[in-house]
DNA sequence: TATTGTTATACTCTATAACTATA
DNA sequence: TATAGTTATAGAGTATAACAATA
């Protein structure tokens, strides 16, 4: 028995929530197989792409508050996936670098995630997936722009 | 200074997460102004659309585990937005109905949310919004279908 | 024996205030 | 005084196991 939720479906915000909740479960399972969570995975990705970056920059890029980064960075460090060096120009800050194991782990996880991505976009052609990505980025910018205005 | 996150942006799952996180903040603020949270709001909507439904059906329709519904239903009841009646055909179950105040509150909140929805979809024409909604529902179904297969 | 709702519990993510050590 | 990272804490959402009452 299926209950109607037409009213909620009219809201893009609700559709976004449902789609994200659904895909998030898949990504979570896929990442867990590699000993990663969504947050540790995305931080690891950014550190690989921007070796030497500081925690503050990491948090800004991923929209993660600084206090919440502490455990994420600690988990990645303890797992041997990144290493921290005190910055030579500013001894308050840490520069974050991937280890070889971190890079390898990320590459493996990425293969799995690309497969998940392929499956969840089944039934959409390349142009439709591109349009979806573009629309999502516009929505994200619109919502964060409002956020700035409200500050 | 903007750090590249091209690798992550290639994943629809990541774009979905970022867009949802961004819009969710807006919806959260909008709902708080009406004394509601995302969960209480969507439950209230479903109860209005399907008066007399049971908690179990509510949870199934909204993908909320039963234990997690207890507080949501309690909050809505204490706020005077819904009422619970023991089902006449099954005294284990409660039938949930909206109160007049609940219906009124929902209508008010919906006006605000539609405005938020309009703003976050700025720059997308009607066809693009429709395509976005359609793509999101396909992705949601694909991901939950995999979920069923994994059970 | 199965189901409805409940309790207890735990984990993740998120958010804010206050602290420390450097700049 | 401002900034980088930290600690402490709290709230919201989500997940599972075990229980009582009822079917």
C-alpha cells in the first residue's frame, strides 16, 4: 500500500532530501567497505587534490565547521591515510598531506563509488546526468547565497 | 581562495549531498519560524493528506524507522497539531488525525517553503525544474531498488 | 507466532561557546 | 587583537535489539 505524498513532492527541497537519503545509504555502505565515512572520504579527496592544505581551508571547502574537523583529521591520521606537519610559516597551523596508503585507499574507494554512481543514475542518459549535475550546483549556489544574505 | 574539489564533483552522490545540505539549512530556518522541524513537517503533511493513518504506514511512506517516529508523533501531539485515537479495528495501533490548528500551521509553513523553493531554483526555467524533479525521483528509486536487492 | 508501538542505546553529523598557543 | 586548532557540549537524525500489549 502506497500513501500519497504529492504535497511534499511539489517541493524540490523534499525531493532533494529523499534522493540524498536514498543514495547516501548506498555510498555509506560502499565507503564502509574501505574503512571510510562520507566525511573522511571527502576530506581525504581534498587533501590529495591539494596537498599541504590547512584544516581551516579544508573546512571552508567542504562546509565543515572547524571543531568537527578535529576528529575527522584525527581518524585519518590514526588510520595512516594522512600525515600532519606543523606549517613552517605559521606554527599554529598544520599542513595536511596524504600518505601513499591514503592515496591508494582513496583510489580504491573511488572505483567503488563510481560504480554506485553509475547504478543510481541508471535510466538517465549522459545529457540528463550533466543537466542534473548542473541543476544541483545552481541550487547549491542559490541556497548558500541566501545563507550569506541572512548573515 | 577556492580549493578545487573536481574529483568529488564528478560524483552525483557528492553533488546531491552538497545541494541538499545547502537547501536543508534554508528549509530548517524556514520551518523553525513555524515551530516545526523537517521530520515533524513531513509527518504532519502526510497525516493531513491521509487522515487516520497508522504510525507504521507513516514511517514506511517517509522512510523513517518506527522507533524514531515515537518522539516525532509525541512532539506533534503535544504541540496540538495532531491527535491520536486507538484504532477501532486494531487496538495495538493508533490512528493519526490532524487538528484544525495542525492544518492551519501546515498551510502557513507551506507558503514559506514554496517561497524558499522558488529562490533555490532561481536561474532554472520550468522545464529544467521539472527535469530536476524527475531526475531526483529516478535516482531515489534506483538507490532504494539497490537497497532492496542488498537485503 | 507475528505485529504495533515503545524503550533503551549508540553512532554520525552538525552547531556554538570558550579555551590555548601562536601571530 | 586576531587567527588556528582544540575542548566541551548539545541537538537532530538515524540505526538496531529487546520488550509489552494485542492480533
